[in-house]
């Protein structure tokens, strides 16, 4: 590996990843992707069946990153005010006072987001994009850093309101956890309660350190051939007949930013093609719609399709 | 002006682009001025001046209506000058006028591009007038400017147009070179040029004219043009033996000598009873629009598509409109067969103005001599003995030029001597004729050939002597050397004076100029032989060699299309295969990939360098150390900001030193391989 001076906080990130690996077993790559997503300043969508550890992962990250954490359980009767908060008339002061909703946290876990109605969904998604909330004509900034980790059940399950593409586009990555491998699952069954383990963890990073890392992500050098590579991927997704439409420019910007964060996690100040390839599946899968009528796409197949079609410059 | 502001920002021309375009147009027009009518040149010059003024003061640019008026004036001017708008001169005049007018409405970059492309036509058209190498090089420079300008107008030269112009244009030109060669070699040629298909009527004849009267050759001698080049297979004979035979003149009237009535006495089978000192040579004749060709006295074989008449004139089947190359053989020592009675009688006819003085003179010679040959000698003695002067500036002759020259003025050029001598011989009863041609020539040692200029034009006499046939007699050479006036000649001819005027050429400067001129002519001859002479005949020969002669131009066009396809395909393939071989790190990595591919480890196009290195390490662990080092350097050189030259150098060194070998397949290897895959 080429030698370069790693960012001072990288050591801490390594610790963070190692610790997370002891709690959530056999999901190192997914954890790494999740941290990459947060360092790139993006929001993360975890899609999987109930009970594979989505909430645990979100909770664990909040603990390890030392972020103020809140959780919103999305249900079909959830109202926007339940998310952003509400102004209540107070007799003592004879005025309205704003009671902030659970969205006013540094890390928001939006559990089962596709169970809520579109109206409630859009309240959160607006907050994600604008990083501010307007209630009763008054704009309130959300805390920084602001991460949303949303989980959703596969859309074929009963009682779901699938997120429209425009809203899916606001998530930088979508990952799946999947069932653990045999060895890890046995270890899990034999080991102690994960919830308790999460609560035992203490913060590894502070908010200022996260901010410094995010700045460092922006400074990662991208050589011209890699811009070409990225552009080639976008171009291919637009030409390929397997997809209804190709990747948006926002997807391209996100892909590059995620790749830069991945490179930084790897201790590099410059991008290499493998960084893009590593983050590509997670970054593009939720933004593409299959052309076969069902709209569904197989995660691995699509990544292979795109990665093998575009030559590395 | 308001209109100009509506242009998109990248369509607004820079001032320097306009200036460069107009100056290139001026440069391209300059050589054309020699051919265009002065009216057309004046109009074009006026428009160009107006254009320059408009660069300095934009308000001076004419509006739409004024431009329309100017266009009408321009077309009318062309009509007035050439009486036509088509044909070589008419069309060129119109094109030149229209381009000059187009320059007055240069608003957007688009106008510049159109003008630059139209300028290419102005350049190409000029090759109809002159195809010399000097002009070709000049137009090469102009083509360079046009290409650079077009690239710059399309934003291809960026912010430093002058610095980048040369490499960019050279690259573009090199890319076009294979296609140019294919089209040059295979594009079906017309056997006759377009402008001889009756489109153009202004075909002036050049060089020697068909008849000879006093003063006609001296006019020709002043002309500094080249007549032809000759290259000898053997050691060339001395200049005094190089009599280049052209026309044979039989008829004489009061003023001039002219050819015989064609067909009456001329048969196609000339006879030589003796022919020794045979010499083989090749001639490249400049276009003359005439049919006659030149051969060394006397030709014994003639090239195809020519006729050798009984008086040994070499005639082409059709007028010579382009430079003509032909090979032939001559005998320097010869004896012709005795001509037929009728032919002899024809060669004795006298002009009506034969004077008594001439007859008396000849009668006196006849009294003093006993043989025909002695009489000829007597005549030559006469020119030597009497006060005859050899000059390019002879006095004007009146109604009876032969008599006046012989007895009064006594100074003249070769046509005076030959013409009057032949008349004297005819009076004496010896059949005589005049031969027009060239004498000598300038040897070009650099090019290994002789240059025969129009100033080498000469006329001599052939007298029929019994038993010997036609004998060449050159009365001009009988003039006493001290009576040769070379001052007049050198004043008239300058550097082009023929060798027989003994120009003083000992000065260092004049020697150097002479050498330079010969060198330039050698280059010109090579250019002529290799490029200009390439014609339909060569293409036909190529088809014969390929066995496709029966299909003619269609085969040629087919081959051309195939060749163009192949060339374009190769270029395209190269472009696809090596999209950015410019990057040195990338080049090194490509080499590594090729070497590994040779031992069965091919990199997939979509495989990143680290992934590839990891795969190589699994397949061939013995390579992993070196491949990892190379890949680390490659990643540094290609993806890190500001790679150092030292990194690239060591990368290049490592890659060059790494030559992987194919794995020897032992049993355990095969097993391991199976396991790995």
C-alpha cells in the first residue's frame, strides 16, 4: 500500500469498527459501509426482515459515535407532528411553546419507515434533506451532525407504503444485513444479550471529531481518470436496458462522496477505483428500478452487471 | 452590433482569430494575383482593405444592403474581366471575389469556420495553375494556418493557441496522412484534365512555335522557362553534340520557314543506313499544348503513343497538356537513306523573293568548288570570313529578310543563319531543310540530368549530300567567335543565358546562385517524377499487376474504398484500444498487464489494480512481491495528487525488469490450481 499520513481520527474509527464487530457478528463490511455513509454525511437505509439486527446496529452506532439518539417507530397512524414536534399553548406564559419532536436528535433511528403513511414519511424526509424543520412558520435548525438511519421491511410485506423513488434518492446508501453465517449465529445464540452489550458501550468519537473527519472526506483527492470512471458508471446505468432510468447526478455526487469516505476509512487521502467499486452496490441499488415489470432488482446481480460493464480507466 | 451580443459566448470570435483569418486569406491570394485579371485582383484587394479597416473600426463593416450591392459589383467585375463565370479562370475569379466578400460579414465563429473552409478551395484551385514544389510548400504553410485556425475556432487550442498550434496541427495532419496516401494512389485519375474538356478556351501555346521567321527564336530565347529535362543512361555526350531535334521545316516563303505539308512526303518508316554511338535517355517534357516532342539527333526508336515521321520528327498522339515523360534511343553517328525523288524536289523550292545577289553568290561558289560538300564548306566559310555577327538584338529586317541579312545587316541569331543558309543551298541545287530544336543544355550534377531551357532554342540546316543522305550543317557555329556579342545576351537573359554565350561564371556569388538554382531544380524534378507524374497510366499498371485491369475505374474505386475502410478502421481501433496512453503511469501499467496476460493472467477491464494484484498473488504467489510493488507505485503515479517523476521512473524500471514466465505444470501445481479455482 502506498504510504500516506493517515488522519489522526482514523485510529479511533478502527477502534469503533472493531468494537462494533464484537457486538454485531460477521457483518464487518456492512458496519464499515454504515460508518462510511455517516462520514460522507449521508443518510442510511437498512432494508431487511425484522429481527436481523437493524435496530441494534443503529443503536450501537449512536452509542459508539457518542451522538444524541432518538428513535421513531413508524406506524400507519403516525402524524407529522409526532416526528417534528408540536407547539402547545402554555397557560403560565400565555403563549405557544414548541415541543421538539424526536427528529431533533443527532442520530435518528426511523424504524420501519415504510409502515407510515406518505404524509408522515415526507415530514422526516424533508428534515433529512433540508436539515431544518419549519413548524408554525418558524424555521428551526436540526442539530449537527444529523444522521438518519431508517430501516424498512421488504416492500412485499403486508401493510407497507413503499417510499417513492424521489425519496429513496435522499438516502446515500441502502444496505442489507441478511442472516448471519453459521458460526456467527451460533456465537450469537451462545453469547449475552446484544441490547445489554450496546448499552454497555461508551462513545469512541466526539461530535467535533466527526466534523473533522467529514471535512477530511471532502479533501480526499480524486484523480481525473476516476472522475471518468464515475461518469462511465452513470452513463452505463442510463444506457443499460435493464433499468427504467439511469442514475441521477445526485447519485453520482453521492457515489463519489461515499467512495472518498471509504478511502479515508482505508487511511488514504486519495481515491482508487476499488473505493468506488466497494461502495457502488450500496449507493445505487435503491435508486434503480428494474425494467422487467416488477421493478425489483437483485442486489448482487445489479452490482455485478454495472461493475463488469464499465472498464477501470 | 446589437446582433453580435445575442451570440452565445462560445460563438463570439476573438479579434485575433479574425485577424489571423484575414491574413491567411491575403497570403493565399498572393500567388493567385499572377493569373487573375487586374480588375479582379483590384476588387479583392479593395475588399481586403475594407476588412482590415473593419477590424480596427467595426463601424466600417458594410451593412446588409451595401454588402448586396458590393456582391453585384463583384460579380459584374468578374464578368467584365473574363466574360464568363465558369472555367478555370472565370470560376477562380468568382471564388476569389466571393470569399473576399464573405470576409466582410464575419460575425460569429461559424462565419470564420465557413470562410476558412472556403479558403481551402481557393488553395486547391491554384494547383490548376501551378503545381511546382515551391508553391506546394507555400500552400502547406497556409493549410497549417487554416487547420490551426479551425481547431482554435472550435476551442481546441485552449488559452495558449500559439504554443499548442504546432503539436496539435502536426498530430491532426499525421492522422490524415495514411488516408491522404491512399486517396492519392487510388483515387481514379482522369486521363485528361477537366479544363481541357472544352470548358476553358484560353489555352495558350508555350515554347517553340510552329514556324520560323527572323526574330522568332530570339523572342523564345529571352523566355526563361524550362523546355525539358533529359537524363542519360550512359555518360552524357558533350554539349556541342546535343542537338535536340524538334520540328523540320520544308516550306520557305518570303519571310518564314514552315513545316511541310503533313502526309505528302512523310512516311512512318524513316530509314537509317548507319546508326552508331547509340545512346538511351529519358526526357520529361514540360507541357507545351503542341504535339511535337524532342529527341536527340537522330532518334532510332520512339516511345509508344508517338509517331516518328520520315524526316525524324517525333510527334505525340495528342497535344501535351501535362508534363510528359518518355524514354527513347538515338544514334549520334548516323547516315540516312537517300530520300525519294519527290521529296528531294520538294526540298529545292525557292522563295519568290530570291534576289539576284544571292544567285550570283552561289554561282561564284559553284565555280570555285567541285563537290557538293565543298560547296557547303564554302558557304560556311562565307559566314566565318565576312563580317557576320551573332547577336540576340539583330536589326529589323524589311521585305526580303534573307537577302538583307546576307548582304546588309549581317548580324542575327541562329534563325537568320539557318534560314538564309538553307535558301542558299537550295539555290545551289542541294535539297535542304531547316530543323528547329534546342542545342546543348545545362548539366545538373546534383540531380544527374540535363536542363534544357527555352533559351537553348536553336535552328540548324540539313543538306542532302549524295551517298551520305541528310547531313546536319550548323551555319551559326561558323560565325567567328570574336563576333559573338554576348553582352546583349547577358543583359537580356541574366542568369538564364545559355552556355554558348560564355557568361562569366567565376564569381563566388554567381557560382553559389547557380548551385542553389540547380539544387532547387533537382528537388523540383524529384517532385515532378514522384508526385505530379503519377497518373492514370501508373494506376492502370497497378491494376494489371493485381489482375483487375478489366474492371478499370470500378476496380480502382473498390480498392480505394477498401483501403480507406482499413485505414479508418485501424485508426479507430487505435483510438479505442489506447484511450489515454499519454499518461506515463498508465502506459507502464498497460505493459505490466500485457506481460501478465502473456502468462495467462489477464486483467479484466473492470478490475481495479489492487484487486488484480490480489488475484495475481493468489494464482502466482512468487510474483506477488514485485506485482504489489508495481501496483503501489502505479496507484501513486495515477491516482495520487502530484505524482513525482521519481515514482514514475522507478515504476517504469520495475515494470521493464519484470518479465513473468509461464508456470511449469507439475502434478502438484495442477492440483493446487484446481483447488484455488
